C-alpha cells in the first residue's frame, strides 16, 4: 500500500520587529539623547523583550493537530541566522503558519515576502491581522480573524482539498469557542527556547465592553475558561521546562469570574508559582478570600487598567465598574499591599482637558501607593465603539471616508486628537516631559515601551 503524504507545516513566531525597537530608541532619544545610561538600559530591555513567549497562538494550533500532520516550530527571537540560512529547506514544507503581536508585524511582512518567493502558501493570524486584514489580503495567503482553533481546522481541510479561502472568520450567528475546543498545550514543542517570561491562558473573552478596547472583538464578549485540571497540567509542564522564568497568566482579565478564580487558586495552593503576573480588575479587592489565595501562591504582581483618575473622563470609558470603584482605589490598593501583592497600573493620556497636571496627578498617585505604571496614549483601535463612533461623526461632518485599514485608523486617530485638543505627538511629549522630571537619572523603559507599541500599531 502506498504511504500517504503527511501535510508538513512550519509554524513561525516572528522576531520582535527592529521597527518596534526603533520606535523605542526614537522616543527615548527625544528626551535622553547622549545619556550614559541609555544604551545600557535599552540593550538590556531589548534582550529581555526578545525572550518573552509570544508563540501562544501557534503553540495552541500545533497542540491541536492530529497525527496526520507533521510540523516544526521556530521562534525567531532565539535564532541568529538570516532568512536564507534559517529557512533554506523551507520547500520541505507544504504550508507556513505565522501569527504574532503588533510589535512583530513588520517582521511578518518580510516573512510573507520571503516565503511567497519560495512558492509556499501562507496562513496568517493574530491581533494585527485581525485588526488590519487588508494588509495581508493577497494571492497565496489566507487570513484567520479572531480565535483560530476551529477556523484553522476549517482552513486545513480546505487547503487539503486545494480550495483555501482568502479569509476565515466566525459568523456573527456562530457561538464562541467553548473550553472543550481549546487543547491542553504541549509546551515540549517550545522547550528548546529559554524564555524569560512564559505562561498559560486560562480564560477567553471579557465581560466588560470598554469602548476603547478590542478584546471582545477578537476573543468575544462571552467569558469562558479552561477546566482547572487542564490549567494545572499546563503549569506543571511549564515548571518542568522553565522553572526559573517569570510566570504569566496571558488572560485579559484572569479574575472576572471570581468563583472560577477561587477554584483555580485553591487548586494551586502548594504549587509555588514563584514570581508571577496577571491582568486583573480592581474589583478583586472586594473578595478577601480570593486575595488571600493569590497572596499564598508565590510572589504575585497584578496589572490593573486604571486608565484615568479623572471623574469626568472615567465615564467615557464605557465601564461602569471602573466608574463606581474609582473612589475606592485607595482602599483597594491598601488591601492588596497588606498582602504583599505588587501592583502595576496602566493609564492613558489624551482625553479632552488632559495636560501636564494630569500626568503629575498620576505620578502623585503612584508615589502615594508605591506602584509602577505604564502611561500611554488614549487612542481609537479599529472596530471598537470609540473608533466606530468617531468614524461616524467624521463622516457626518466631512463626507464618506475613502481610506481603508491602517490609513483609515490614522485618519480617525488624528480626528480624535483634534477633537480633544492635541497635536499628533503632543500627548507623547507631555508624558516624556514628566518622565524626564521624575526620572532624570535613568531610562523608564516600561513607559517608553507603551508609547512605542502605539507607534507600532499605526506607523
């Protein structure tokens, strides 16, 4: 009997783009050019950034494949050879699958050009592809929008039948992916890479519909989670291969379902996660049982999206929880600090009425409660409520918008800045002015990184 050919797939996690690191340098040079600490801190940050685990989506797809498929997984952030040396044998593959975050998309463009020249078919997904699919719509490429597990299986079936479609997307009437459709990840696939930061994703979607956020657009607004047993299995694998790395829960809000979070962290008691982090919302302070479980699970550091400290502007976010709990921030942070739970806060600048005083107020808040922060621009991401509202308003005032994709996003964000009284980079300059005052002797890389991500999205 003749053996059937196994479809062989090359999964590629792109390098963090040199364009992104260029944004970091450009922003830093605006205020710290020539400082002795610049190259030292920036290079350290660059090395760290390239050792973060960005391949969760690819690993999820690879872990879901049946035995009828063969594959290889390459994380370019650990590979030094150029394209030709790294992928010289790429014709051994039938298909290349690429996905990544915004700070990888320039590299993704180069990969697409290279593999197309080699005659290989490409399937691409991830946040940037889902947000700006027009960038990738070309012959020889299929684009997967949103959650990829079921859509990737559909694509593979079509590819095997030589009828791949240009776009794969869940219809509005289809149900969200269920926890049973998400495989337990096989981290051995990536075990040869020594990550500084690696972790699991336990939940999908977000119950909040903040008007500036695109999480619900990409992952749905139905909050779903993996069975606790599956999460524990994945954590065991990670601790086996990366015992000393910073552990991170790659969830948009790990604690939105408090009962699930209590079940998960109860099961984790006795498992020392070491240093670990997660995104959360400030309402967790209202649940002392959950806080105690978090505190007993290692050395936690939780990231909260405060966004603004203005009573007027918090009402523009479309999140009633943030609006109602803003007066309780002090009480909440005190409850967290009492349990030695470290906190990072994220803030946005660019609301109407924001100024240097706004950022100074944020820094006073940070110093009062001894927390770190990311401060970035208030911006409109495509398909969010904020974005669609601005686009509708612009159309009413100026007529139909001909621009598409990234060009349209640039137009909408320029319009947002103008409405709120800012020039193109004025909010960035305000942030940098305050950072220079507060950090005259060192480079606050985290805040500059947040601004560089914005540039990576739109520039």
